[in-house]
C-alpha cells in the first residue's frame, strides 16, 4: 500500500520556516537563561544558532542577550 511507510526522517516531514525555528530557539533560551550573565547568554545563542544552521547578525544576538539577561529568572533559568 502506498503512503503506509515512513520514507523520510520525522523532522524532514515538518515544514517549519527559518523564522519559526529562530523564534523557537529564542523562546527556549529565554526559559533556560533568563536573568543570567549577558556574556554567557550571548555565547549560548551563538552556539544554538550555529548548531541549527542559522546565521544571525552578531548585533542582533547581542540585543537578544541583553534582553534575556534583563528578564526575571524562572524555574528553568535558576538551575
């Protein structure tokens, strides 16, 4: 029967745009790193975006790092 087999990886079946992926990374980093040291956050953002194959201008990453550092820590970011 056609259509009853999985012929590609599960991730390849999803159609997330680059913008969706970038937003997801930022949300996760906000949860993980809110209120922490800006330099640490910047390093983490650079690594996560590089791992995901996303090229983001360093000025933009610095702005996000500054914003995330200014957020109130939560249960995830206190660990």
